[in-house]
């Protein structure tokens, strides 16, 4: 088997109020990556495929404060706000370049 086809990929979460725990399963690679960044590989039950280094699927438990929901709405920015953000990013990139250059020397 070479992983799951897109139509079979899923992530499920079930909340248990009595224990205040979310129980989850995922075979969708972007979600697996996000969960592993939060919990670490040692805190999930991972299924592997022969010759594959990353998990094919995972089962996991998360505390209630590790799961959140957002509206998913994008905030509209004015042209002035966009310019302020652009200048902030330019300044950050310049600072990072200076740090990298100083490490290289």
C-alpha cells in the first residue's frame, strides 16, 4: 500500500466531557504533522508502512486546552495597514540577514 488516496484521508476528533479529553485519529498528512508538532511522536500511536519514515496514520489524545476553534475569516486590511505590515516584514528580513551574515563570518 502506498498511503491513502485523497478520498480516504480523514481526521476525526471526539470529545469526552467526563475526562475532558479529545481522542483523535488522522491519516491526513498535514494534520499528522500539526499533531506531532504539538504532542511529539512519543505521545501518539503511529502506524507505519514498509519503507516509510513518517507515520501513515496516528491515534492520539489531547487535553481540552490543546484544541481550539476559530472562525477562519480573513481580516481585511486597509492599504495603510498593509504598508505597515510590509515595512515590518522588510525590517525583520534585514535583521535576519544581518544575523546570518554575522554567523557566517
